[in-house]
């Protein structure tokens, strides 16, 4: 049975990472749409960037693997999330390997179980973002590093050729895994910091006062190998670093505390550091995107066990195993200290496995390999420790599994952020005959792409409106997926017109409905609004035109205006008609009503066919 335990844990981890994967998280997050339709698509289209400048800048490894998987398995929500699920499973396996290497098989099982059921590990293993891809490579790099250190500690020597081969193999693997980790996510920049600090620790370790129970100090050759390997990995990372720091887009978005510190103001950095250190037991990641807002990493029981493990690391700091875990934890938090939001699980993801390792430490001390094993020959202490470890895992699972699978996805904020209603609608429409759909919702290109990724058959692109202020009538039969308001009736305008504008839109007339003015528009036969290429930002591109209606006084002076465009201009097709509602806050009286279009980016007005950029429509009375 013990030999099957790691396999059973991996099967549990696999089930928890793929069960209901296309419905939990409850829909498409913008980041998932971007990484599928922008980054992976660049590779599928034949591009080979070393650094993706799109969407604030991304490292390449995850996106190349994602593109290969999409080419093989498709781009459904379940399929694209499988990439992260695979890395999440590898994290559990690599965590088991490293934990067993540190303190034996029992400790390895415990760490693997905690990684399998923890909220944060499930979160990043079930959403298509690149964060989780760093962890298996980082854990494997640590494993190779500790193999070199332990070789020196143990004093094992064979023939010189065999000894040399050992260091060459493990150093090469260390360089490989570390470089791969650096090519996944910017938080991996903590890894060189961790390894440099550990090298310094190994250097000063022989000079520390000896404890009563001491471990052999590492030889200087291991220090030389560690630093040489780290230097080579950083050289391999340099081409990517040029893109990352050359654009500086990502750092400018999240690096507010660091920017303030460089400007001479340390207070944001200090506040961020304090908030991040509180994430273990007081207040965690505030973002609903990847956490129950503010919930700490550990529950009450878990926090006290974690605190006991951290104290144990300090107490046994002369043992490189404990010293390494403490350095790993602190160094892994460094990106979160310097970035926003405070206590972000994503920015501190390098440290989260370290927290799990440390929380398992109080139970590792009862390992049969312990120096005190002679006092436990009757197995009583070991049995008690096993029972306590099982209780600890059960308490973690009883907190984290319901939180992830039940409480978190049911929150309205989570459902909004992950477009749950849109995803549910798309799932209900799968298998239906091809149709044209009209949606009420945010005018976002990511919503449009998410709907199409969900595999709904369409006869022409779905149209999107903000139904409080507009409605569209496609040129071909369409299915409106909301209940229109009375003013949205498809009737001819009371005041018809035919004013063509240079961008292909035609003003077809207007009318009064209650206290509002309803403008009638039509997309001409030459209308086309092409989305610009996705640049460094993640926001949808601005619409190519905004409509304005102005109320002018008798002397021509401006009194009130309404600038709106509540139909998604990029989804309009030639022949489509749409209504735009305008409301004015103006004193009672009679005014001249004018209409026009302008570019919302430049403010430049778009002329009509006769050259006018503002057309008078007649007089209106505001009661």
C-alpha cells in the first residue's frame, strides 16, 4: 500500500483539477480569453515571439505549450484549462519528490496531499493563466540543487569520474528547470533571489556556532557549482529579460510600491509588506478573481501549525533543509512586497508551496529517519503523529474544498468577473441551429470572443448592445436574448432623415418618446469597423465613433448634450439598424436639436457626405 500512496494522491489531485472544469470557475475570465485568442493565436498563426508585448507583457513558455495543446485538442473552455490542470498535477508530483528528498516518504505524502486539496493550488490549476506553470519547474530545480548540496553533506565519494558525472548531470538539470521556470511568469524572478540567499547561507553556515546536534557543512565545491549554475541560468534568461524590462509595461501596472520606493517614498512598500505577511492567518488576497476576498491562506488550525513549522525552521536554522525552507518562503514573497494588490496569491505564488512545506514540518519530525527514532520503537509516537497529520489534512480539505467548489463560485462578484451568465447561455445554445443573436451586456471584445469560443453555431456575428440605452435590428432574422423595452419597438421614425456619414453610418431619423429623443441609425452597405491589433493594454479598443445630440439655445450656444454609442460598433454589419436613446438635463424651453458623430479617441468630428459635421434637426421643447 505505501508504494501506491503517491499514485492515489495523484489520482485524487487529478480528479480535483478536472472535475467540472468547464463550469468551475463558472465561465470565461478575460485573461483566459486573451491568452487563448491573442497569445496562443499568435503562435498558431506562425509567430514566434520571445516576449509577448500584448496584454501588458507575457513570458512565452506557457503560451507556446498552450498553442500546441489547442492545435491538438481545440479551444473549448475545458480544453484550454487542461493546460493549467496538467501543470497543477505536475506541481503535486514535484512537491512530493522534493518533500521526500527533504524529510522522507511520510513527509512527501503529507505535502502532496496538502497541495492536492489546498484552495490556492486548486484555483491556479483550474484557470487558464500562466502562474501555475512556474511551480513544477521551480520545485524540480530546487530538487536538483539539494541533491548537489546533500552529496557534499554526506561526504559520499566514489571515483572522481563518477563524482564529476553526478555534478554535471544535476547541475545541468538545475539550469534547465530554473531557466524554464523563469520563462513562465514574472514572479519567478524571486527564484534567483532565493538561490542567491541560499548560497550565501551555505557560505556562512560553517562559521556559525555549532549546535549540539550538527550537520556536516557543505563543501566549497557545492557553493561554486550552485553559483555557476545560477549564473548560466541567468545568462539564458537574459534575452527574455531584455523584453520584460525593455517594455516595463507589466512592472508599471503592478509595481506601484517599488516605483514609490525608488522615488524615495518607502511607505507604500512597508504597507504592502505588512499586508502580505498577514496573508497566512489574518487577511489574504483581496481579489475575488482568485480568492474569497480577504480570506487568509490558512484557517485557524492551519495557521497555528504553519507558525509552529516556521518556529521550527528558525530553531533548526543551521540545518540546510530548514534554512532553505525559510529562505524560500521569504524570498518567494518578495514580488508581492513590491507589487499591488497587497497579499496577492498570484504575485506570491513562488512562496505558496513553501508555506505548505512549512505547515507540514511539525509532522516531519516524527519520521523514522529522525535522529530520535530509537525512542519510538513501539510506534506509539509515530501513530499519534500520523493521526494528527490526517486530522490536519482533513481540516484543510473541509475548509478549502467547499470554499472552492461551493462558496467561491456562488458569489455574485465571481459570477460577474467570470461571465457566468454568458457561459451558461452559450452552453444552453450548443447544438442549436445556426442563428444570429442579439445580447444585452458589456460592450467588450472579450465577451464576444468568449461566446464564440463556447462553440455556439452562428449564421452571422452576434450583436451586442447596452439595452438600457440602445437596441439593434440585424439585417437578417435574429434572436434577441433579452426582453426589449417599449421604446425599443421596431417602427419607422416619426421624423425621417437620410444623412450619410463618412464612416458608413447613416442617420435615418428621430422622434420623441416621453422625455427622451430616440435616434435611428443604419449601417450602410460599405460599413466596416475592424478591430485594431491588440497592443500592450488589455481593455477593449475604443469604438470608432460616438454619436452626439446637442440642444442649442436661440443664439447657437450649447445648453445640454448627450454623447452615447451603446451598440457594439465592431459587431454591426451592413444593413443593420439600431436605436440610440438620448436624455437631456436642460431647463424647460425650446431648443434646436443637432446630431453628429466624432472619433472618441481624437475628438475629431466625422463629416457627413455634404461636409457638415453637425446637422440641425429642428426644434424640441423640454417640458
